C-alpha cells in the first residue's frame, strides 16, 4: 500500500505564509518593497509572480530562504514524502507494532551516524 500525502506549496502559498510569519502585513510589505498593495495582493492570490530580483528583495525583507521561497526546499518542520509515508503507515499500526517500530528506530539511531 502506497500513501502519498505530500503536497508542494505554490509560490503564492509560500509568500502568504511567509508574510503571516513576519512582523509585516501585505500593505507594509508593499510599502517596503516599493510596490502597490494590489501588486502584493496579486502575488499572494497567485494572479502574478514577481521577477527574480523582486523575489530576492522579498526574501531579504521577510528573512526567508530563497530556495524555500521558490519551492525548492521544505520549510523547517515540514515532512518530506518518505517521512510522511512512514508516519501514515505508523498510524495504521496497532500499539504493539508501534512499540516494536519505535524500539527498532532507537536501536538504529544509536548505531548509525546521523546524516545531515
């Protein structure tokens, strides 16, 4: 059984989330970037996308990794597809199976060097 729960975020979703996590609202972002509120609204709604130079400015303003902003990496705390698959399978197990998997994971983690 294959479980796929991974969904790639669009630029608009990433931007909207990044603004929400920042100390700025859409109007303040527009003002600081020297664009209209409507322009930021169009970016957030997915109607338009900024050019690469503006994306760099957005990343600097919002303190967001450019690779994340363009959808090349996952945000901190997000699960990768294989991690999501493991979680979904784990949730389908009974209590005894879950305990066995956790014990195995602890053994492997102590014996295997941590990968970065």
